[in-house]
């Protein structure tokens, strides 16, 4: 009875010309608005697209107008009229969290392969090596998915000179793989592998040796920085050998930096385990034999001095 009365009241209302006119006007207005973003952006969003919540609220006014006339057509389909999407800043935050947890050095957390400097090297042969290494890194990141089909899908960046850019380029590649391919990355110094495992031998340790090695083995991309620097050769060689064996069997990507060629690893790790594994897993890339660390430090000093002794507006 009540439903009948409600329906009758609605029919009477629809017969009123003023109501019909307002309804038609609303429909016309809505139809012209199309799809609109309702979220008001502010500076809390890194891309100035959302209000800092990470959520974008949209309304399709054309369908909303249609729903006014045909309410049953969109019953249980409100998502066609109003819906929400994730803002880009959410993915940016995920990227930042991954970089933070990956162990990538803080000063290289925003380094990009396209931003790897060439002109900072003074020697022409160094610039040539840097240019080749940079293009290799760009291609590696862009064609990463295709390269995964190869058994030798890792990289070995080497030069005998400290501060030549090996760690910076490896970090840039890692950032690219995280951002573009959503890969999990673990960046660690070769000299930290043994201490990490030895911690598990303590009585109060909550982790086991297998827990630590599993993390090294199972991450999508493992970056070992400064291989062949440690003086603790036998234990380190056994540990890294076990890690590489597992990753080689899985076809997992491993990127290594070192001050030795792959063949020279045999001199540092006499058992030959690491050298043979790396040769099967990684493509050897020569980095410049020139340090840019001093030049970078001098540049920072110049910028610092300009701030200290330069003219300050309003001071």
C-alpha cells in the first residue's frame, strides 16, 4: 500500500511542469560536464593532483544525468557514475619505501641512469668508458624484461680506481628497476655479508643463518658492492658462493661492483667458486679508470662557499 502511494506521489510530481523543467535542466547541465575530478589538489601531493590522501574521486556526470531518468539502469552499478583511483603519489611513496628498504646509499637514492655524468671525467678515455657504461645501463633498465630470458642477465661493473662511479651507476640501475619494473632490490656491501650472518650465531639472535641467506637469495635483484675488498676470504667466499649458486639456478639477477676483473677474482678468492659463478651470471662492464670523488667534493665545497660568502637578499 505504501509503495503504491509512493509511486502515485512520484507520478504526480513528474506531471508538474516546473519539476520536469528543473529535471531536464539538470540533465542537460550534467551531460555537458562529462567526467570530472572532484578531489581538490593541494601541495601535500607530490604531483599536485590529489589532496594528500592518495585518492582521486571522479564523477561521470553524463551517466549521472542518465541515471536521473533511468534510475534502475544503474542500480548496483554506482561505480560507473562515481569511483576512486589511486593517485600517482601513492606509487611514488611505494617507490620511496622500496628505495629506503633496499639499502641503496642515501646519496644515490634519486640517481637515474640518464643522469649519469660524462663531463665530470677529465680524461677522454674515461669519458668514452663512461659514455658506453651509461648507454649500457639505460638499455639494461629499458630492456630488463627481455634480458631476464638469458642465463647471463646480471652485470659486473669494475675498475681498479676508487670513486670511479661504479656504486653510483649500480644504484641508478637499481632505482630504475624498482620504479619501472617494480622489482625488489637488496643493495649491500660485500664486507657486510659475513657480519650479517655471524650475528645469527649469537644466543639471543631471533634469526638464523638460513633466514639471512634466504633474503639474499630470494630478492629479485641483488647488488653486491665492492666485491673482493674483504680480507676474510674463505668464510666470505663460501657464503657468497652459496648465495650465487642459488641465484644462478633461479636465473635471478645479480649486479656486482668491484675493483678487479672477473678473472682477477681468482687471486682474491683462491677456491675459484665466486669467479666461476660470476662469469656465468654477469656481463663484464669496464668503468672509467678515473676518480670523480674529489671533483664532486670540490664542487660541493664551491657551492657551500657561495652560500656562505655570497650576497644574501634581505639579510
